[in-house]
C-alpha cells in the first residue's frame, strides 16, 4: 500500500479559509486595492441584455445609426456588475452583509473589446453597536485598458467583524 495517500481526516474549522473576504477590522481608511482586469466580449453583452431585458437599440443593433461612439457599447450596469463581481469574489466574500447605499457616475463609454479594472479606496469605517459589524464606505474608480476613467462610484456596505470569542 502506498504511503502517499493517507485516509482523509475531518475538516479543521480553525484553518484559514481560502478566498474569504476582509472583516472590517482588516481594513483601514485610505487603504487602496485593485481588482483583476477583464475584457468585455460580445457574449457578455448579449447574455447581459438578454437576462436584464435591456433590449435598447444601441445595444442590440450592430452599427446602430444613432450611436455617438465607435464600437459596440455596453450598458453601464454591465460594467458596474462585473466590477462588483470582482469585489464580491475577493474583498467581501463571506463578510459582506448588505449594500446600504450606492452613488454612481458614468464618465466614458465602455465598448465590446475594452478591458476594465478598478481601484478601490476605503474612505470611511463606522463600527456599529450590534454584533461587531461596521458600515464601510469605499470609492471605486473603474478604468479601461488605456487608463481612462470610465466610471466612479461610492459604495456603502455593512461588513462582518471578527467573531466574538
């Protein structure tokens, strides 16, 4: 019998969990992070407008005659949700409890083929009186592949704290 594999043992719940987001105590005002980058594809656009019902001519007609830009524009909501997906998967996975407030401004168009990424800056942390939670506000600046700002938004979220012993 090989000694390379021993029988599985029970899961040790004291081990650090991979992919878990930050609890609010791990964040500091002024802390900055950046997300992964992602190139938007035609498939992303088609799937998004199909599931949301955003069947606006500018999104579904190639070379739409009323378009004010070159390329196939994507809804700002798609740009926002892709960035939020990065944030969820990394920064707040398992620790984000609620989105409390959102203020957003679109700065430039995003088109199919653009690559987007974001810089997140923690701007405020207010511990709550219940369950060790905190209200955390962040500024999120989204850029395209040329470094052009395409969107900025402020998100206020309720985040979990470290478990109380």
